[in-house]
């Protein structure tokens, strides 16, 4: 009888990947990144362990969307006070904070559990091509 293999937290490794977001579609790129952060591409994936990888995304300001999403897609935030809801569209969000659209899309694709914050900390998104993670020697992820 075979026993089910469960990796120990000491056996897990977190690789580094570099992704260029220029010209890529927002949702399709977010699903690829969420898969890497979760670690579902690894054979030793376990849902209860943080076995995903670190992902560095560059050129997030040059991400593409289809259709009229720049004007029609809405983002909401609330101050906590009565009547304090604020609304902005994707174009306004990209002007104010270019990395927020991709970060929100990825955060929405991850499970909402105790590991969510740790997984989001392994995502580094930069609006331009410069990033401070050259020392980690991230692997450039090609188009899938």
C-alpha cells in the first residue's frame, strides 16, 4: 500500500521568476502569475502549505485590456464613513497607481485563507522595466 506524500515545509523551495507584462492581457497574465504564486505547477503542491514561487512583474503600466474596459471597468473603495464610497475606472487607476490593477486581479484569484498575505508578499510588481531583484537571478518566463 502506497502512502500519500506530503512535503515538509523544509523541503519546499521558492524559485524566482521574471515576467514582462508589456502588451499582455490583464486577466490572462494574472491567471499565470496566480498559478506560480500558488505553486500549482509543481509536483509537490499541497494546498495547506505555501509552496509557490516569487514572481517579479515589470512593465505593469503597459498592460493591455480588451474591449472598452479602460472606461467601463470600475474599482470601488470606501473610507468607512457614511457616503464615503469612491469609484474610479481602470484608466484612472492606471494613472494613479499603475500596479494596482494587476495586484487586485491576482489577489482576487488566490484563496482567502491564512496563506493569502504571505503569498501576496511574494509578488513584486513594478510599473517600469527597472527592478531591485537582480541579485535573486530570476528566470525569465517565456510566453505560454
